[in-house]
């Protein structure tokens, strides 16, 4: 029994950890984009520091950090898919060994119903944000970002691409990140609900088997 139960516990912990990392990726992206927007607004209003090479390096570092978290979220998403597939197999393995397949499927079907509803909401939001991002020229926005606040640049204030993007693109995008972090947290909680519910069944089965073995030894 231990050969099946311990891997399941370890896998549940692993999947939950990756899920938390994925949620945190979205939260960190919100923080970084908010900082970039704040820096831009200060530049535009003339309240920010001089656009020195040192300060440009700081802004570039922020942009690189957002890219890193974009990569992290993709990596954690793929890892989570694999982890949950493996966890499902661990559930099946111990369900077969303990003869609790029907109980497991009962809880798993309930989980799938909840996940389907969350997935539908997530898909709808994803389609909405895709429509908003369609046609957005990220390079132009970033270029103008570094022009803002530089009074020596003849292109200063000649374009509002970044300012327009903040209102029409970045604000909905930040709301989307917050939504994705919340959705992943709810998904993780649903998996935790499955684990707790089915774990109670396993504990009863393990306890019952122990008692039967103890009684058999006593009678012998």
C-alpha cells in the first residue's frame, strides 16, 4: 500500500507547488507592468528622473523581467499539465489496488464538472484579450516608452501610442492576469478538494485492512 500511497501524496504536493508558482507568475507580471506604467506616466508628466543610461538600464531590466515571467508562466503551465496527468494515474493505481475505483470516479467526476466551468470562463476571457491584442505593435509601444520624458528627443510628445495602449491594452491585460491567477487558485483548490475527499476513503480502507490483518493474526 505504501508503494502507491506515498507517491500520490508527493505528486499532490508537487502539483500544488507548481500551481502556486503559476499563480504567482501572473501576480508578479501585474506588479512589473504597473511599475512600467508608473514610470511612463512620470516621464510623460515630467516628474520622473532624467533618462540617463543608468535609468534606461533599470527600465530595460523591468522589461526583461516581464519577459522572464512570461516564459515562467508558459513553463509552469506545461509542467502542471504533465504533473496532473501523472497524479491522475497515481490515483488510478491506488484505486485499483484498494478496490475504490468507483469512489474515486465519483469524486473525480465532480472535479471535472467544476473544472469545465472554470475552463469555459478562462477560454472566454482569453478570446476577449486576444481580440484586444490583435494588431498591437509592441515594438512601437516600447520605442515610444523610452522617448517619453526625454525633452531632447524631437519625437517627444509627437505620438500617443504608449499612452493609448495603457488605457486600451494594458489595463485589460492586467485584469486578465489577475483573473488567470484567481482561476488557477480555484483550480488548485478543486484538486485539493478531490485529494481530501478521496484521501478519507483511502484512510478508511487502509485502517480497515490493518484491522483485518491484526484480527487474522490474533485468531491464528
